[in-house]
């Protein structure tokens, strides 16, 4: 029994050996072991396995991201109620609307109300597979990748309508991979949460079509003057074509570009079978477009005024209405005057202020569409002889009168020798004549007499905010200024020496009428004494009546000053009449010469053309030029030098205005620190400046022994306080030198035009 069992075991073992023998032969006698994979096959297998694993992890991550995004998305009705920006309606001083800025929204149209041709046009040009994809178009993406690889000059668009909606509502337009990934996730999430019709409805009511118009209804009303429910095939094609580049294809900016783009839309609609051949052949150029009635020059004003809202209002995103100081009639007159009088190839700018500083009209260039650079508020150009306003103000404050005689002759100051444009000299003339004919040599002598630092300080006192040189040539207007600052300075003279602060916003309200801001008139400061304001007005009036500004006459009293720079690069005229002050500048942006450009010609003519309209409804006002000189200029008695400090007009050690009547202990802030506005460091003019509490010295007069040292501002401040309070008063200076006042000179030839 045991032997039989053993034989059976042996036989089974033999059969297994026989079965294994062929396999061993096939394996080359290796005993049945398969050789391990080596080389590229091993790495390929690993790459495939790792790729599949990473793909699964990526899909899992994307799925989680999409699920999370879908849960976080607002509802359809919440998205329907959101807006992408703030609407600002700008109104003129009479309440009329002059421009609407920011997003403009029409009526919200449901999917059923939007014409089918509008839907088809948008799908054809922006996302032909909109109805079939899941938020991302794989075919379009593959095509875009192929184009990017094979053609370096083209980058194909890959965003679907859903992606565009996600970007417009939730993201920005930065071209980054991170933003594109988030856009794709949001698009897929939106496809899972909303229907195709809801997505298309949101898109057509929110997409930007240019000109501030958001949504098809707003675009239809802006471009065609009717609601989107009445859109024709051609009109729908024009609107659909705007999405790619709203500014380039806008029918109000370039009709031909808009028509060409609409033709492309119609062709795509025909190729995709969305319209018939007869519908595709409509004449797009025959579409009636809404005429633009607004003035593009108004945008110069709004570009200057509206940024001030950031300082005037708390942060708000609700629609607001801004009531401005702009007078639409004056703005049109200003535009016409600049357009008609500016030399060919040059630019022109104009600023007009009411007596309280309200900006009535503002022109920053000849055409806002061609260039929106605001030359009225931003450009810094040389004012030429109109700068002499500050030279003569400083001279009048120092004791000169319009009747005082000066010598028009050769002069050299620190190696600089000014000359008159005529090349000749008139000898002894009075200040009135020298100013009227803009005599350069006299202005140089006056500036040297009172101190160039004093002239610079006078300019800052009247509102010049740009850097002011203290070289001798500064008296002829070599320092660059802004037109609005020069106009403000002349307005201060028109206000009889009181400060004027330009402003453009009267009030701001919400769309419901709630008041958010109301302008309050700024506190005025007397910049120069009354007799100085009257004296300079006398000079300015003479310049228009008989001098270089004769072209600015308008049939009623006008006071003003011309300005012309070297080689006729800049032309200036600034003047006032009947409470309105207007400044005009003309020149080229590249600072090149303009033939025959002189302040007394084109700028003065533009001033006159505008002012005739601006003052037509205002009463004629005579200027106050009655020169009531202070007693210190009339009385030799030393006691007249002092008295009640509240009756005095003080200038600090740097030539700056100090408000009289300020109690002791409040004067510290009235001495500008070096480098602060109002200070003129390093001018070397300290020996020519009046000290606090001291009456002005006449030109040529030396510092009295009791005056503090010019380089000791602290001592000067102490002296001012002592004199103002009557404590420890120093010996009064000697009386000013008296000058005879000869009668006014008439008929002298001009020395500058």
C-alpha cells in the first residue's frame, strides 16, 4: 500500500518536470526567471503611472474647487442686483446735465425680452459652442494652444461667454495664469449652478460695450436712441462687435471701424446658420446713429474737478450727482474763442474765475479727443511779462507809486543785461508808462531794488505753487507756472488784494437727493494793503487802455497784462472785468516757436472774444484806482511809523505776509521754516527785505541802525512781537525818503510789444 502511494507521487513529479521543460527552453534556460525592465521602458511606465496619479489628484482638486466655488457663488438674483462701478452725473451751475461718467445701466431685460437676433449675434462672435460646453471650451482651448505653438505672432482668444462673465463679475483683467485658472473654476461652477439662459441673460445685461454703457439696453439707447427690445439685425451686429474692443469699434468714435466689425459678425452668423443669406446682406452703414451733443471741452473741467471728490467725500459706491460751478454758455464761448484765435499747430488754454474763485469755464486744449492733456491746470510754461505783476506789486508795497519816475536805460545786474524788445530806451518815464509798455529794464531795476526774493515771496503770497527762481532774470517771467495759478493771482488783485481760492464743486448729492457735500467759502486774507491793490489795478488798466494789451478791450473797463517769451514760444494774457478774471495761454506742446505769437495779439484777442460774452449780463464796474496812501508815505513825523498794531500791515523777515492783530503767542506758525511754502532760502536778498513791524522802506534806502540783522530771523521775530505788544519797543527808524510825484507822462513810445 505504501509502495503504491510512493509510485503515484513519483509519477506526478515526473509530469510537472515534463511540463516545465518547454517553458525553461523558451526562457533560454534561465530557470523560469523573467529579466527586469531597464532603460526607457521603465521610465515610460513610471511616467504614465505618475501622470495618471497626478491627473486623478488634479481632477479631485478641481472638483473640490468647483464644488466650493459653486457653494460660494451668489444667487442669480444677487448677481442681477450688483453693479460693477459708480455712476457720476455732473451738472452745471444751472442744474443741467453736462456729462455722465462711470457705468451707465439701462433697463434689465429678461432672457425672453432680449431679441433672439441679439443672442445669436453674441454667441456667433464670442462663443459659438456656448450651448454645448461646460464653461470651458476644450476644442477652442486646443485650437488656441495649437496657434500659440505654431504662430508666434498670434494669440487666439480662449474665453467663453461664461468665463467672460466670471471675469467681469468676480475678477480683474490681469493676464496671469492664476487669474485664468480661477476664471476657469468659476466658469465651471457657474455652469453647474445656473442654466444657459440665465448665464446669457446675466452676460448681456452686464457686459461693457464702451462709452460707459453696461448691458445691451444701455448700449442701444446710447448708440441708437431706443431700447434694446427694438434692435434690428444690423444694430445687434454692431453691438455684438463692440465687446472685443469697445473703444476701437465704438460707432461714435469710428463709424467705419464699427461697420467693418459688424460685417464680420454678420458673416459668422451666416456661416453658423443663425441667419439667412438675405439677413446677412443688410447695409450696416445705413444704421442711424445717435448724434453726440456734448462738448468734449467739458472733460478738461471734469478731469480737474472730479478727483477732488476723494478728499471731499467719504468712500461711497452709490450713484452720485455733482453740481459744479461751470457755466455751459461761458464754456461754449471759451471753446469758440480758443478755437478761433489759436495759431495753426499750436494749443490754447483758458481759465475763467468768478470773483469768489468759482471756475466758470476751463479749456485745457483745442480738442479733448485728440489730446486730453490739461494745459490749463497741469502744464508748466513761462508767463513772460505777465509775471511783472509781482514785480510791481512788490515795488508798490515798498513805497513806489504809479507816478514815480524811473529811468529806462541800460542796466547790468550780476552780469545780466536785460534789453527791451525794441532795442531802444526812453529815458525818464513813470511807473505807469513802464508797466503799460512792459519795459524790461525798469522791471529789472525794480526787482533788484526790492529784492528778487521779495518778488518770489509776493508770487507765492498770491498763489503761485510752482518753484520760483530768484535769479535776476526772474523778473521777466523765466520761472514756469500753471495758467490756473496765474489766473488766481490776478483774481486776487481784482478782489482788491484779497486771497482767492479756485474751486469747481458746489455740492454733491446721492441719486435720491441726500446732500453729501456743500461748498463753504474759504476764509479770505488781505494779501496786500488797499493802496497797493489800487495802484496795481491802475497799472493793469493802463496796459489795456494804451499799452500792450489794447487788443483785450471790450467796451468796458478791463485790467490785464500781456506776456510773451523768447522766440514767441508762449503767449499770455490775464485780465479781469466786472468781477470775472480770465487767463489765456497759447503755445506748442513741444515748446517750439510759433510765428507771430505775442501775448498782445492772439491771447488778448481770445480773451476779448470770450469776455464779451461772459460779462454781457453783468453791470459795468469801474475800477477803484484812488490811491489812498498810508500815512507813513505822507507824514515825515516819526510817530506816524507806529501806533496800534492792528492797523499795520506786517511782512516777516522773508518778505511774507503776516496777518495783523494776531495775539501774542500765536505768532510762532507765521514764520515759515526753511524750505516751506513762502520761504525763499539762499536768495541773498535779506538786506532788502522789510523786517516785522517796520513800515516799508523806499527803494535805495539803507537799513536803519535799529533794524535787526538780516541773517537773524529769531531776533527779527522777537522785534516784531515787541513792537506789536508795545513792550521794549526799539527806536523807530528814520522817516522814509520823500519823492516828488511829477504829473503822469503821456505819449511816450512803447519799448516792448
